[in-house]
């Protein structure tokens, strides 16, 4: 029910941009297919939470929960089908989140940056500093992916902690036809024990061990990789000294925390809805939506803190589940009473 509403709202907000850029209908339909997967996967626990709240509230308003207790059915037995259902959905969420959603996320973001986000860039192309292997570091003031040209390029090669040589140029350009990089105003300084050897050229074509994609990875590159690719990517980025490791680690841990949150929100949804209240289903749904909003707030704020502070990514991702897990235990015990 939420997905068609989200599509209509998103389409109404962006219809003028799509018409101005004359986006083909096939691309639009494919975009909203990927949008549906992206949107539903990220909010699946909350959708399940609201479904459980509504369903249990109907049982409660019809006095069926009271009847179950009165007939001697234990709380554990009542919760059993809830938890079995949650397990099935959690396994589905885990599998799709690791191997299916990333591809749709990439297509969704590619379309959004191409047609909908105006001048916002999908890459960080200024003040690039990268460790490209165990011995070499590069720096560029900026890099333009449209023409594959970077400015103020520097490469430093180390043997252990000693500088071996340094290459610098005013600009660097990747030439796809030659599969080489062209350096303008090329300078190479080789450090020896006695003297420094200088080599200068106006232009110089050469091959480096890094690719253009290594220079400016997409902002959403981690979200677009399946789990196996993500693990390998994180290891490579760690070895390169990437400044975005915290962001990538948050994505990695969320692939596990989101399915686990399904169990917690299932317990909370049952606990807040099992009691028969004056006002019926509406009151329970209102309370449930309030809890869901608080959960989303905690999830987002801790994710940002992990990326922009010293807060551990694994703690930032799992802290909302820990806090709401404690709340779930308290509410279930209270519901039992």
C-alpha cells in the first residue's frame, strides 16, 4: 500500500524534470521498478511493524487476545506464529539485501543523479588523496570524469618509510584508446643516497596501476555492491587509506542489523497492540507510528554520527536495535501482566 503512494508522490515531485529532459518512458518505468525495491527494502521492518500493529489491534478490539489468555494459552504460544513469520521475512530481507537490492540501488541512484538531482554530483572529485597500493600514494586537486582530466597530480613511491621517487605534473589525462595516462609538465625526482635525479618532460605517456574509477568512486558505491563484493571493496579501501571507510562499514553492518530489527519491531508491535484500549485500532496505530518515527530517527542520527565522528560504525548501527530491544523486552513483560 505504501509503495504506490511513494511512487505517486515521487513522480509528482519530479514530473517536470522528466518532461524537460525528455526521459524515455522505458527508463522511467525501469527507474520506478528499482525505486520500489529500494524503497521497500529499506523500510520493510517498519511496514511489517505497522502491519502487526494493525492486525493485533483488530484481534484485541474483538477481545480475542483476552479469550486466548482466558483459555490458558501462554504468551509464548501466542507469539510463536508471529516469530515464525518474522523469521521467514527476516531471511527474505537478508538474502535480498545482500544480493538483489544492491543492483536496484545502483540503477535507482544512477537515474536520480542523471535526471533528477540537478547539479548534485555522484562523486567527490576535489582534493583526492588515495593510497593505490602498499608503496604508492597519489594526490589531485580535482578530477573531471567527463573528459578524464585531473589537475596538480602527484605520485609518491615509498620503500618502507623512505621516499623512493616522486612524480608530479600540472595535469593528468586518461586516454582510453591508448589505455595510458598523459602527464603534462612531467617531473620525476628519484631519491638516492648521494644525489637526487631529476627528469623533466613536456608531455609523458605512461601506465599506472590505478584506474579512473579508483580516483573518484561513486558516493553510493558501497550500497550498489552485493555482500561479497562489498567485503572485498572494504578491504581494498582500507589498504588505500580511504577516508570513507566508516560510511562503507555502516552499509556492511546494516545488511545484518535490518533483518534483526524485524524481530524487535515484531515484539514491540505485538506488545503495544495486545492491550484493548479505548479508541480501538486507531489509538494503537497512532502509538505504533510514533514508535516507528522514533526508531527511524535513531537509526538515521547514529548512522550520520558514525560517518562524521569517532563513534564506532558497528555500535552506531546496532545501538538502535539494542535500545529498542530493551524496550521490546519491557513491553512484552508488561503485556504479559
